[in-house]
């Protein structure tokens, strides 16, 4: 099998956010830490104007689907342990990348 792309969407509550400035600081810290620690692409994908809510998108590429799921599991655990956040929901999707011949 070829490489896989994993996508993780996290919907979060940020109870300590008292202003959009607070929220942006927390989200920036979270996304930067995830990028550095897990070598992932991370971006706030919705809820930018909501005071205590954020939706974070994460992408990871690996040769094994199981490695992607393990990285996402460790990532969620890290977020819950290191940040004052509540996880509303998470959604993981893993896709097989087509090889050069167009075969899955």
C-alpha cells in the first residue's frame, strides 16, 4: 500500500478565554506546539470570531495508517493534559494516496 493522509478535526471549548485576544493567544500556542511536537500541519479552521470555541484541523502523512491513528491519539492526549481546554468532538479520516498509476 502507498502512503496515507490523515485528517483530524477537533472542536474545542476554551473556558479560560475572556476575550478574542486571549483565545487567539491560546490557539496560537496550541497550533504551534502541535506543529513542532508532532510534525503536523495545523490550522484553526472555523470559529475564529467565537470567544470560547475553536475548531482545529490537523493533517499528517505516513506510510502506515496505524501510525497516523497513533499520532492523533497522542496529540489529543497531549492537548487534554497540557492545555485548559475541553474536547467537544473529534473526527479522524484517513485516506490512501493514489500511486503514480492511479491505483488506490
